[in-house]
C-alpha cells in the first residue's frame, strides 16, 4: 500500500497568493470608495480615511518586508 503525500505550498507561493488577494481587495475597495454613487456616508468616509490607508500600509510592508526586517535588525543590534 502506498501513501500519498500532499505537499503544502512553500513560502513564496503562499506570499504570492497573499499579495494577489491583497491587491484584489484593494482594487475592490478603490472602486467602492472612488466611483461615483451614493453621497458620502460614514462607512464610505471610514473606508476612505482608515481602511484604505491601512490596506496600502500593509501592502507596502508585505512588498518591502525583507528590507524592513534588515532595517529593524540593524537598529536593534547597534548599541
């Protein structure tokens, strides 16, 4: 009897999928917030000034994580 081993995706594939999902969510949010439609609501204002900037910050941090990690290491290792 042979056992089938199911491999989970590696780190790069997982990060690529996270980035793709993040970019798709960002695109949908941009369409929701900036396309003409209903007049400004509290949810739309919160999305425009809180959620969208957080989405951008987390996206940039995912994109630049190796550089951020190196910067943190140099800041914490220097006395």
